[in-house]
């Protein structure tokens, strides 16, 4: 559950970051579509972040879930803003980290 909450938070932050007109980076396949379609990107951002918060709410409760959500959101936004221009978060690395997190959450 936590792995999916982190994934939804990352996707929501990525949609929000990719629709910004101030960034001047070489965009990937999904970022091109997000950059051209602002209204669906805003809707996707809202849905992903709402799903993420609802999973944190189900796991930790109202106030603790909100605190964890804000903490994770600020961490992911900071890492995305610092790492994306350097092309560090590659898709294969993100998938690997997600799968390791998911398997460790299931089996431990």
C-alpha cells in the first residue's frame, strides 16, 4: 500500500512538473504529451495526489496520513526538481526501485 502511495505521489509530482512552461529540458515521451495538454495534466496531477493521500489516510489515519503525505510530497518534489535536469531518474531505475519496494513490503 505504501509503495503504491509513493508511486502515485511521484506520478502526480511528475505531471505537475512536466506541465510547467519554465523548464527548459529535453522532454521524454510522456512529458511531451503532458506539456501539450495542460487540462488533462492538471486533472491527472489532482487524481494521482488524491489517490496517494487516500492511501496514506487508509494506512495512518487523518492527521498522521496528512503529515506523511506532506513529507513525502516535499521530498519527491525536491528530488524531482534537483534530479530531473540532470537526467538522473531514468524510467528503468524507477521501475526497479518500485519493484524492490513492493516486494519488500509484501514479503517482510
